[in-house]
C-alpha cells in the first residue's frame, strides 16, 4: 500500500513549498498538499507549486486547505458569506486541478450548527458538484468538531447517494470522537479515497505503534488508495524524525498488489 506524506506535517515550521522539497528528499513520491492561507490559493503561487512538484517528481494525491477560512461560510444563512465562501472554494478547486490532485479534503459545516440532513445534503451536494466541474472528488473527512463526527453521519449520507461525494478517514479524529477506526471505515466503504494516519493526538507514529486493526479494517473494504502520514507539525521537532516515521509506517501496511513506493 502506498504511503504518502502531508505537507501539513511540517507546518508552521516550513512554507508549503519548502515542506515539499524536504518530503521529496526523503524519497517519498506521493503527497497531500495542504495550502495554509489564501495567498497560497492564488493562481500564480499554485502554478509555481505545480512546477516544483513536477521537478521533484511528486504526485499530488489530495489537496487540503485551511477549512476555517471558508468552509463554514458555505453553510451559513447569510448570502454574502455564502458567496465569499464560494469564491474561495473556486480558488481551491482550481488549485487542486492545477496540481493534479484526485480529491479535495473537506470538513463541512461545524458540528455546533447541528444542520438538518436536508440542509447538510444540499450544501454538500453543491460543493461536490463544484468539485466535479474541475474533475476532482470531494472527500468529506471525519472531524470531531464538524458535520462528519460520527459513523452514523456517513451511513446517512450514503443513503442519500450524493454524486461525487467521497470520504477521507482520519485516525486522530476518530480517537477524538470516541469511535473505533473500523466503524468509520465500514461506513465509508465504497467511497473511501483518502486515509490520514498519525499516532494518538497527531504525534508521529513510532515503531511500537499498532496499526494492525486499521490495516485489517482497510483490507476488509478493499481499500487500495494511499495512506497519508499527517502529523501535527507542532509535534514534529525535526524533519529527520518525520522521515523515520514515514519509513516505520511503510513497514506497517501490506505492500502486495500496490505497485507503489
């Protein structure tokens, strides 16, 4: 199974472009690009980033952006907020397309908003349609403080059969929500396109970190996509430790039938 690294793992120590240079130097060839601020969504910056990825031989699997800067606005009741959020969303989808990303990692509305499923599905449907227009999959993530906080939410969304809605599983967010990895993964089966792993609450995985349960759950739903190491940069004291952790994770997941690094 292919093991990727998110540029978020070196935030805020390094600018996004420098994080990618360091990740490539480790020998990692597949990445998740996390754009941290609106100036990084702009066409000129993304064009340079896309050229850099090509020069480094990096394949961008997924694109993430700073959700708090725009996602809640897409679901508010104030029209001007909706329009501002949609403007930023368009920049992010264009960035994802320029980088060749398969999917856009999305948090959705805040859990505190407690939207009815009719409102949630309408909003997600619109964002998923917007992503589809750029040839990108919308990948809703299980985030403890957002709409996808529980496996039951994904079960309900599956029943609504929204076009171009896919999922990202995050192990640290599952822990925060209090549900087992396998519960989310079972609910996401068939639409799972991205997986984030770390240890505990966003620390770097170590040699004694047990991923056997997660590996079994992914195998049970025949997941073939990348596993993305996404630690919190504040918990990565040195780039060399990120490289060590990446090598450790590569030993934790089966490699057969992957054809990957």
